[in-house]
């Protein structure tokens, strides 16, 4: 497993570099083929490379899901070389989430019959899955389970809830004027946006875990001109679909405050929440599998960050996330994987996959498919 992980980490794969992602996909395909004995399908969308293994000829039952792109730019290996020391693996992307891919290969290879398993490895998750979203949703639909190989939470906890994400841009269009000679003739986009920054921030609901955060703001062209145009971005995180809907309605209800100013709202829900109802049954099965293997009882947690597990849950597929490596430092200089945890986590993944493969199809009652809001 460490040899395979070294091969993947040494092939740098920053999301924004299409050539690097393509080269990384070739390495992932080579490692996967060596373990599974099957070549993957290579799916290229808008120049971005994804890989898919469909094992066996029967119905699709289990989707194992991961990504091979990372946040690290080319050359990061110079400062953060792959190394194993003190029981830890270090190197860019080792924890998020190339170790998870290695675990998936070895878990599937350990199955007596992997028929019905789909292993999907995408190349743009760190960008928000712009070219792989529909692929992920399509592969998840109809499966009995989606098992997501994102890294574990602190202490190895499985991720049974993830907040949904909505992204907006608020654009104000006023009228320029000289700020010294005749400012009264202008309509300030900055002033207009100032009202809405405060209004949008007030949409947060701490008690419900909803955060509505104005982020990047730009306005105007020069210091002596009443700004005609400006905009700011909004990052929304919610625990449930009702909150995502509430915030969306509130954002679309924004209206101009200043006379002769226009206000435009772009964006909407980006990823649905992964709610506990999508994970409860699979977490119970994981706990039972751990008991059979003599492993410690797994723990669970809710996290604020999103993953492709949000998409599979939104497609109506029971989803368990955080099944990947134990470690820490995702996107940070101290990124690392705990070596001793790799075999047990892989055994748990194999046992859970085999368990789901033996069952008939089904979805938890009341878990419905998420539909994205279109651009207004």
C-alpha cells in the first residue's frame, strides 16, 4: 500500500493544471489496473480526466468514490517530498485523498467477487466538481450505497453529516460621477453593497448551524470616482435542505436600496447537505462490520466542508463519507497519514462493501433526490 501511495503522491496533480491531472490519471489507472486486473474507462470532459472501473456485468450496487486532484501546485514535492517516518506518511495530497484511492484498490482486490462495484475517481473535486458532478450523480443513482474515500475526521471518525453549500454573487450597478466635483450626480455601488453585506450576514442562524458569509468584495475603479459597479461573493453552509431553501429565497428577495441602482443576484445551491438520514443505516453496518473484524467501534461526526458525498446523498443514494485515511493536515504543510491505520481501515471498507453487495436494492424512506436551482 505504501508503494502504491508513493507512486500516486509523486505524480503531482493540481486541479487547475489539465496536463498534470491527465498525467496523474494515467498513474492512478496503472496502479488500479495492477491491483484489480482491469483497465479503467478514461472519461475526459472539457479536458479534465476522470476514471471509472465497472466490475462485473450485473447491476451496479456499490459506488466507491474518490478524487485524484489536489490543491498543491506543481513543485510542491520539492518542499514536501514523499517520506515515511515516525509512523507517518507525508507528501502533498497523501491525506486528501490519495491514500483513500489506494485503500479502495486494495479493498476491492480483497473481495471474493467484486461484481456490482463501481469505482469512480474524479479529477476536479477540489474545484467543486464542475465537470464530474453529473457523472457522480449518474453513477450513484440506483446504487444501494455510495462509500466515499475522503479522509477521516479527527480521531478516525466517519463523516455522517456534511453541510450543504450555496454560492452567490451580488452585483450592484449604479452611476459614476466625479467624487470631488459632483458626487451628488453619482449612484454609489459601494454604498448599495454596504447595505446588502449587512443584510446578507444577518441571514445566518447560529442555532441551526447556518452560516451566510459575505466574502470577496470589489467596487469602483479609482479613488476619486463614485463607483458605478461593484460585487461581492457569498458563501452559505447549511445542515438541512429547508435552511438551504430559506437562504435561497432570502437572497433572491434582495432589492436595491438606492434610487437608480440595479441589483443582480447570481448563483444558488451548489451542493445539497449530506444529512444524517442518508448515513445512519450505513454507519450501523460499518459498526457491525468493525465488530466482526475485532476492530474498535467507529465514531461519527458532522463536518462543515462539502465533498462529492453531498452529491451522492442529493441523488437519493445512502452515503457514508470519511472512509479514507486517518491522519490530518489536509491542504496544510503538515498533511500526513497514520501508517498503522491503513490496513484496518481498508479491511473495514472491504467488509462493508461486501456486506452491501449481498443485499437487495433499496433507499431509506423519506430520502429524496436533490434538485439544483438554476441560475436566475
